[in-house]
């Protein structure tokens, strides 16, 4: 049975004091969750060690993710963070290929595959982001774009590895714009994604969690999460409010 997952991507927001306060608030609001629901938070790099210690001391059910990692294990790569370091800190997940990383930092599918390999090698699970821009959807290329993002990266894995991957579908045109894919659009794409995965990994596709990552908020989460192939959300702005994030988590 697929896990239901809600992951909060804080992006470049909060200082450490604010982050600790936010984690405590979320923790208090989600203590009685079903075992089927997995809650993940991805604070800035500067917060990870401190928040990891807090989650351990509280015996929290919240898991920790990094927002990115290097595509090398170690070496002369100033400013980069090794997947091994993230694992040592206590991260269980790493967000890979977020649309902002692809667009602003020119991350290619080849680079993203290297990162996923290293994340898996370090004992963590990648949250692999895919999705089309507005122009690509308007040109009816959205299925081709998403298919290539899966095939050029995930098809290089084996079955044991693919089962550890979480996929997040981000319609890029719906991130930070206030626009949201309808539940029909989300379900259509999620079903397509599962089908592309099934073409290569027929025995694994039904077990992979596929998250929706485009302006998901308390007002639309229940409708989105009710769809057959939508297994949760990768939440941006709403994850910076403990009340909103908890409401989304409880929308299943």
C-alpha cells in the first residue's frame, strides 16, 4: 500500500529560531496522525542539524529532508553540501530537481541522476520533482516533457532503488503564481506518471508515492488528495504556517 506523504519545502525562509518555533507548532498539531501518513519538512541547510536534534529529542514522527545536495560525495566543491553529510545530520530525504533548481541553476537531467544515485547510496530517499512550464502545457507538450524527465533519470535506476523514490509533480506554471491545477488535471498527470514508471518497472509503479506540488493549500488539499493517483503534496508557502500545514496533512 502506498504511503500518504506531505512534505513541506521552506525554501529560503525563516531563521533558526523561527524554524524551531515552526517545528514545535507542527509537531504539536500532528501528534495523532495515522501511521499511513508520512510528514516531512525541508528547512534551509543552516537549520538542519539543530532541527534534527529537536526531532530526535521529541521522538517526533516528522522526518527531515534537505532541499538539495551536491552531485559529488566530497572534494573541492566550495559551497556545496555532500549527501553523506546530510545523512549524518539525520536527513532521511533530499528534494532533487525542484523547478527552481532546474530554472535558476541550470540543473540538467544528467546532473539530477548523479544526485539521486548519491542520495540513495547515502541511505536516503530522493523526492524527485518533475513538471512542465506554462508554455509547454499550452503547446500540448506537457506529457512529453514529464515523460523525458522520468525516462532520462529514473529509468537508469534498478527496481530496488526506484521503490525508494518519491515523485513530486510540479506544474511549474502553478508554483508561486496562485494558480493551481484542477484535481482533474492533477489526476490525469499523476496517472500518466504512474504509467510511464510502469512501462519500465511494472512491479513497482503501484507502490510509488506521487505528490502534487503546485500551490496546494488547505482550501484545495482535500479535493486533490481524494484522487486515486495523488498520494499527497509537496507544499511550499503553506508549509510556513503550522496551522495551514497541519490542515493539509489532515486532508486525507
